C-alpha cells in the first residue's frame, strides 16, 4: 500500500509539495496538468517539468488524476477517433516518463456533484454536502454559478469553466445517449487504449459516479457492484481497473463496500478512502475520515482491501476545511493530512495484527 496526497500543481494548488512531504508516511503525489482541457495532448516537456518539480521536493508522481475524457468520446460523436488518438499520445508520453497509473471518469456533463461546498458542521469545520431536493429544484444551467459562488476562487477539479460555459450544447450532445450507449462508448474507448497501456504497463482506473445515481436525468454507468463487474468483464484486461472511491459508492446505502472490494479483487488499482455522513434519503455530507465520524465503516473497508491483497495506491480523497484554512473545497491540507495518518495507522494495525 502506498499512501499519497492529491496535488494540483504549482500555480493551482495553495498546498505546497514541501507541506505534503512532511505528512508522515506520504512519499508520493497524485497530480495532473490542471490547465489542460479534455482532449488536449499532454506534451513530453510538460510532463517532464511536472515530474522534475515533484522530484525536486523529494516526492514521486504515484499517478495521474485525471486525464479527462473529451465529450466526443463519451457521446460517440464522429470526432471521437481523433480525440482517442490524442489520449493515446498522452498515455505514451506518460508511459515514457515512467508514470503508470491514470485515473479517469466517464460521467456525462458534470463530474462529482455537490449542492453546498462549505456547509458548516457542529464543530465549526466546513464541508461539501449534497441534497437531491436542491438538484431537483434547479436548472442544470445554474449549477456552474451555484458552485463558483462557493469555491473560494479555485477552479474545481472536473468543472472546467471553458467546457461548462457551453452547458446547453453539452446537454444536446447527450440527448440520445442512454446507459447502453454510454457503456458501448466506454468499451470502444477502453479497447482503443489497452494496447498502449499494455506496452507501458499503465493501469487505467475508472472513478465511480459521484453521487452514485443519475443527476439531471443524465445516464450513469459506474454506480454499484453490477456496473463495476459489467465494465471489467466488458474489457477483461488487467490494465483496465477501478478507482475504489468509498465516498462516491457510499452515497448509496445499498452499496456494500467491503463486499465490492472482495468481488473486484485484483482490479482495484487505486483507492480513494474517505467517509461520508448520510443525513437522509438523497442527502449526505463529507465527514472526517474516522469510522466513528460517518456512515461508512472505514476500518472494515481497509481490512477488506488488506484481505484482498491490495498493493496499490491510496489517497485520503477529500477533507473538510478545518483550523481556519481557506483551501480548495475538499482539498485543504489539514484534514487530508489527518486522514492520511488515520488510514496509515489502520493499515499498520491490520498488517501487524495479522502476523
Ligand atoms: C473528485 C473527482 O472524488 C473525487 O475524487 O474530486 O473530481 C475525481 O477526481 C474525478 O472524478 C476522477 O476523474
Ligand atoms: Mn474520489
């Protein structure tokens, strides 16, 4: 198991590599070229500069989150082959640089969705929260402004303003895309990139839909165990795997996460471990990582990963904003550092207890 922290790159992240390096047990970061739009090629010199910056701080790049997928690929539009070619070139360039984990998602239009980015909790911290009734009462075109008003001035991961400026067009593109079409387009994409993944030993790790149900009537195909097993069987190559995001899958109380870990055995390449507190049907907020702080049994999750022989990369995923920090929502330093230490401690206890 390798514990990591997500870092958005200098110029985008206010958390520094020097700070990350001081978190006990963390030797690597999950990073990205944050300014890149979906569909653009990541050039060799850009990747080399990112790698040099991380290594100069005494850390390594453990993986990329995300190389985002262009909507033409998700919708199966006629230009998809050109964008897949670009994606393959990016994977080649990453492979040449020795990077072999790539997280991505296949959510239409919106990436992860929240209705509140700074919900005040009883202990004075703020956190991200979701309420389905808010989503049901607003126009999807207002989503962007709703979130931008609360984002502390940061650009949120997966919410590229350039893309979201064309929301109406985006919704039109997805008009005829149902779950079956979206799944077929994912299959087409994965089959196209598998050869380059095999060549360089790159693990592709799909991130589950967050929340784990359809929003604004858009199709979602990575919501539960059935979806995950279907997609793994559909392109049955060990290089095509999953990012096990507990906070995303856990939004649906029917998802038994330790059970899912057991059935995905060997195909989990990356794990996002965090807790959420379900506050009612279709409502949840992100809690501290501790098992006792939320609805998910984080100990049972770590134990299931251990028992499945998981030897991949973990990050604590989101954290609350605590101690007065004005961080990017979900991605401040303090609570994620606490989360990393808690998860590393659980792992150590499980490992030693087993001996
Ligand atoms: C989110 C996403 O929960 C998460 O990890 O922050 O933005 C996630 O990084 C993407 O969906 C992965 O492609
Ligand atoms: Mn996640």
